[in-house]
């Protein structure tokens, strides 16, 4: 381990991602409670989530000989699609190990990108094992969903763009959904290097708050798969932050707050109607915090808040239900 | 009349709009039929539609003494909200004349921006008369929805951004929804000045195809209010293109094609699920053409197509219905 990911590694990732990842704009979010909130809509990446950045950077950074054999990833969905998509862009074979409760919209996307789909039980352990078996048998390089320097560096390009685009005034805080911790780790590296006044705050579902517990206790705590399966935020169902991401979170993150299931679903609705952005529940976690927590509750003051909308691969029936809750059939 | 709007007028508008309008990115749209399609999502403007550009530019360009008295606009909705919002930003009083069949989501937004709402019958004539009466009685400056140089120049900044952002290869064509013609006129000015190889193609609902009829016949044809009221694309229910926009369309636009109601609604669904963008039916007209017409049918070849998504202020119940068409209650 060579310490935390550096801003130079994030800058190298930005060069690899030029022309591949969409440079997402900052979008005003007038519905939010604190005075000024800007959304960074990573849902607008071609795969519908930020994961494309880390996955592409990790595959592009592989030595040629490794890349030629192929790549394998395990994922609750968005990372799997990102690896499949990035591998296709780079002409690399890919196998994706997914939990058997992953939403169909996500597994369909993985298959449509041309990757091989491997289904396992919905635990982190089963996914790690499945991925390792394929790596050993075929010599494929593993592209982990979060606990990998190049993955963290790729996600960090979001922080780089926020730092460059937020104008003369640094944001008071950047709010980021937390699952395995790769997204918030990368963003925190860039923000702390370039806009050190800005606080980086993680947001987790109350029903999958292992990262907050780890952050508060100072040790990496694991929740059970059954615990985290309770949240509708399928993208945030990882049981434990990573060995590499945890020190980033401890050192660079100011706080981790939680939101309820109802708050995430309300944020999905408000994002669709007030920012015209489609979000999945986990992708809307940070937006939910901006809607339902005051600046005081978040421990921030002054300047704008930046909210990362991390993904938009939502089940269409769920999205329809939050949009038209008064429709009779939806109350059945 | 001083001829067509010039690229210098568009550049002046871009300077006024800096920091006010979101610089919307070009988003890949993998679902589209022609090989490569990029979406310009103007639905991400703070008002949910491109209209903010023209409205703000027109108000900001008024002489101080005029602006101080106030502004009045007539609009099928999105322009009204844009004038209300832009006036609030500039500290100017605003009265907005709307047809009494405008969707509630749009009239609510106008009121929330602090403007006065004036309801009239759903015809262009009634809206023009209502607006003129307020202008005469109070000395308010009229901000027309499309037939005004500064409005056209403001919408033209979309074309300027497309020309700057599309990289080394000019798009083969830019597809633009057409109603009164302000959007396509402004975009065509910028594209023809900066990327003259690119064709500018208008897209209209089959049920409100007055602009295509005008374009083909060479004279400005008016459809009836009852005719155009048939389309679900409420943003495109204008009966006739403008006196000023028509010469722009005749001189700078390559063709105008039509799409059906079903195609626009299917495009709303596909934009939500494949590009994670919320569109209103009229806003999705050009995207519908990219989904349901081949490059040959559009008369284009080579390079990417750019599709303008002009607005996202959709009725939540309509959006829910297109997202979950199989839900029993929606078939009633």
C-alpha cells in the first residue's frame, strides 16, 4: 500500500477519461433546503452512473498483456455495466459477476454491452469468490468496484471537475452517496487538494449505514447482507467499506449522515420534476440530504452545496410509482 | 426589419447568458437509430427548458428605463416561466399571459417565480391581445415567445455551444423541435455561421405541422387552434411560425420532418430510461425523429447527429404512464 491516492493519480485519470466520460455540468437545484445547491449529475454518463470513470481508468491503466486476456468484475450492478461498457470501448473481453437479486434493468444493460453475465448469491463474499475463480481460471484481471487505486482515482475526476467548475467561491460542502467508499474517497482526494475549505460529507441509507458506524467507531465495521438488503437503494447495498477506501474516509471526510427510504424516494420524485433528472434511489441519497436536512444539521455554513447524483438506472415501475403516488393502483 | 439575426448578435447573447444559463453538455444517446447521436439537454436549464436563454437575453438587452417599468409575455407555458424567472433574476416586475388549458405544472412554476398570472382563451390571438392590453395600460415591455431578434439570438447560443463542443467533426445534422420557430432560427444562425456543413432539420408533431406546410409551400400558413390542440406536445401548439422566424427557416433550415404522438411518447420513455433525462412530449420531438427515422429518411449521412431536447416540464402522471404502460390502471 502506497498511502492515499494522490491528486496526480486523479489528474492522470482525467487525461485517460477525456472524451470518454461526459463532463457533467453543475445544475441548480431550487427545491433544496440550504440556500444554494448544485447537482453534479453523474446519471448522465453513458452507463447511467459515475462507475464508468473508475472502471475505464482501471482497465485503461492495465499493462497491455494483462488487458489482452480480459477483465472480470463483481458488482451490485452499475460497476458491472461500467466495466462491460469500458471493456467494449477498449476492445477487451469482460465477465461480470452479479448478485442474483440485481435489478433486471441493470443486468440487461450489462448483457447488451456484450459482456458475459455470471450470477451468484447476493453477498459480498459470494461475489468476491466468483470473481476470483474466473480470474484464476482464465487469467482475467480483476477490476474491483471500489477498493483499487485506479478506480478511486477515476471517481476522483468528479471532484476535479467540481473544483474547476464551481467558480470563484469554493462550495461549503460536497455531499456524496457512500457504498463501498470509492466515490467519496476519490472526490475527497481532489476536493481536499484543490478546495480544502470545502467539507466532504458522505450520505448513506439509514438501513445500510455501515460506513457511518465505521467512521464513528474508527474501525471498519461490516453489516450483514440481510441488513443492507432492506434498502431500496440497491447501489448502496455493500456491507463494508474497503480496506483502501476506509483510510481515505477517515482522513479526508468530514462526516457521514443518513437518510431514510422515504427521503430517498421523495428525492427521486423531486429530482425528476424540479431538475428533470432521472435518479435511482441510492443515486438520490445525497440529494435527499439536501432536501431534508438544514445547513445546520449538515454542519455547514455559507457557500453553495454540491450534491453528487451518482446514478440513474432506476426500475421504471418504481419511478412511475414515485411520480404518480395518488394513482389508485399504486396504493394496492 | 434588419434582415436575419447575425452570429454577432448570438455572441452578444452568450456574453449576457454567461453564469445564467447552464452550459448543457452533449450526452450520448445509444438507443437512437442513426449510428451516433448526441443529445443537447436544454431540459437541464433552471426553468426546465431552453426558453430561459431567449427570455433573459431579451430582458437584459432592454434599455434601463423600459426594464424598470416591467415586462409582459404571452406563452404556452415554458416561455412564461422563463420570463418570470429571468425577470426575478434581474429584479424586474413580470406579468405572464397563459392559455387557460396550460398544464398546472407550468402555471404553478410561473407563480412560484413571483410573476403575475393572467389566463386567456387558448388561441394565439387571445394571448397576443392580453399581452398588448397589459403593455398599453402599464407601459410594460413585451417579451414575445419567438418573433423577436433578442429572443432568437438567445436561443442561438445553443447552436454556438453545439458548434464549439462537437469536436473536430461537424455534426451531419442538428435536429430541433419547431413551434413558433425561435429555437430553430437561432440555432440555424449559429450552425450555418460556424459549421456550415451541418444540416439544420426541424421536427414537428404530425398533428401541428404548420411549419412544415409553410416551409414546403414557401408561404407562412396558419393552422387553427383546434388543429394544434390535438397534440400532447403542449409546448408545440403554436398555430403559425413568426414573421421574423419564417425567413430564417426558409433560408437556413434544410428540412422539416414530422413525428407521431406515439413516437414522441416512446421517446419520452426512452430518454428517461436510456439517457436518464426527463423530457416533455414536445421537448422529445427531435429525439423521436432520431429513434424512428433512419439517416436516409432524414436525408443525412456521415458524422454524428445532434438532437436538441428542448424541455422537461412534463405532467408527472403522463410521465408515470409512459414509464409503466403495463400497469393495469394505465390501460383504463
